[in-house]
């Protein structure tokens, strides 16, 4: 082995240390490369089926092969239906191939992939992400792609339309929707035991008292947000009393208003006729055990109820938050020159035919009005019941300020419930807390 002089060895060590420092200095770029590579390696392939016609450009010449990447979060049963729909789309567009990618954390993946030009053309995500993603520049508005307000209003459900508009622009197309309604045990009560008017909370209070009087120790309804600080479940009450939303896109807060105080006072009056302490699990257990005749819950809870063998019905009550699953177009679609084909794909996936398949195949509640009103969809009692309730609802806030609402609203409601504060004080404190949080965001 060759013997190197000591100074050569020392010089080599110095160079190595400098290289290590340079690597550390540039690790951010290495991280981007690594993360983007990991994201792309998560690709779930969609089979390309040969077709009979080719897209052409303005001269009639077949276009070159185009690849569209969709980042998704669909569960398996939904994914299978989406894949079938996309296979049909590619059958009609043989020059197109589509890749489906499921990032482990879509927020983090977008943060590194988009600056590197490796982001998706289409993003499957919920509407409450619109404001934050638009502000970050991760998605583009659809207005310049021929998608208009008139098209939205003539195609999709009211809450779904409102939920994809932010700062006067359209940022996504709605695919499906979800929210809460009254699910009742037909062996214990019927529709006449609930208000005919979904916003008649005075009548609901009367009926809850009457049921409790006639069935000592049992209750008409269990709401997971009454007896537990959970603003999502409390929303149908506040909105049902006329509050337009908790906080709007301009940062205006609506808690300390006549509507908010009236809702708070009703909550206090309702307390003697409802379980003292609740949660989703408690309400479902009480429902299956017959301790409550109904629970305020969403479609996600129905599998357990069906397993219990209870014959249940679904009724609207108040104005629930409506969560909307949407399809957005990513910023890199502009770089890829794929915005027009991406827009066509998201219109296709949110069309009447596509959403009927999603409804009948995976029990998703269509955001497309024609699909929701379709006879075979309306024959599905769950979709019909929840669809009616969501038609009255308020879209999940898509503003970046929305994160400030959950804690204060839940805490205020709980404070009223346990008698710590009256409605006026609770709404004032919650309003101040949200406004302070919003001020820190501006």
C-alpha cells in the first residue's frame, strides 16, 4: 500500500469536511429530489385501453402522446370506479395516458413537487383546502378554462357550488358531498316525532321534552357536539338559527350576533332533554342500545348501524356543514400545457353519468344535481336522505381562516352546556378568540 505524507492526508480530510458542509448546505435540494422520487414511485397504474379516435390539433394532425397525473385520496371501492371511468375516457382518447398517484402526505408532497415541476395535473382533495392551496399557488382557477358560474349552478348542488368558489373565482369542480342528518330508529319513533320544518328548533325542543317525559331516562336525540366540544356537529344548530357561517373569507366572524346568541340559548334549554356527555362513539352506542331514539350523524356511521340490524330512517335537521370532495387543477398543468385536457377530465368525472356510478357503486352522495335526482340513485334510501339534508347545508369553509373556528366554537358551546357561561358571554369570548387568531394570520 502506498504511504501518503501526513500533509496530504490532512488536506484530504479538510476537503472531505468541506464537501460534507456543502452537502449539508444543499440538503434541502437533495430532500426535494428524494421526496419527489418517492412520490412518483407511489404511482398506481391505470390500464390504457386502445381506442378508435385520436385527438387532433387545429390542423387535423394527431397530437403527441400526453400524460396526465392525478394525485388522489380515494378509498379502494371508489378508486375502482374511478379507474373504470378513466379507462373509458382513455378509450376515447388514445393519445392520452393517465397516472394515478397516492402521496402519503399530499400537503408535504405538493410543497416539494410543485417547485420542482413534478406536481400533479389534477388533485383529488376536499374543498376546505381551496383557500390555502390557492394562496400557496398550488392550484389554478378554472374561470379561464370555460368553466362559469352559470355552468356550476346548472350542474351541481347549492352547497357544492358555493364551496368551490373563493374570492370570486372557481377553483375546483365538486365530485361528492357529505354531512350530518338525523338518523332515527323506526322501531322507537317515526317522522311525526320530529319537526316538519328542519329549522323549527322550537318544535324540536318540544318534541324532545315530550319523548323524555314519556320515556324516563331515555332521550329523543344524541348530538356528539352537545356534551362534547365538537363544532362540526354543533354547526347545524347555529346555521339553522340563521348564522351564515362561523367565519367568512374576509375574516368576518359571526358568533357574537343575535343568531349566535339565540342558538346558544336554545342549546341551554335543550340540555335537560339530551345525554349529558357525548361523543360519536357514545351516541352510536346509546342508539344501538335504544337509550336514544335518534342520533345526529353522517353516512360514515351507517355501517355499524346496519350491522346492528336496526331499521332506520334519515331526516334533515338544521343546516349542516357540507364537506365537498373536489377535483382541482394543479399549477404544474400550466407548465405541462395540459390545463384544457385536465379541465375536460374533471368535467367528465363530475358528470351525471360518472357520479351515478359513484353513488350506486360506493354510496357516495353526488354533488351533481342530475345524478342525485336520478331515479336509481333516489332509490337508495341513504343517499336520498342525506342528499335532502345536505341541500339545506352550508359548505365547509374553504378560507385559510377556517382553522381558527373549531376550538373557540366548540369551547363556547361546551361552556354553555355545562353552565360555565351564558350564551352572551360565551359568544363574545369565542368571537374575540377567533378574531385574534385571524389577526395573526393576516
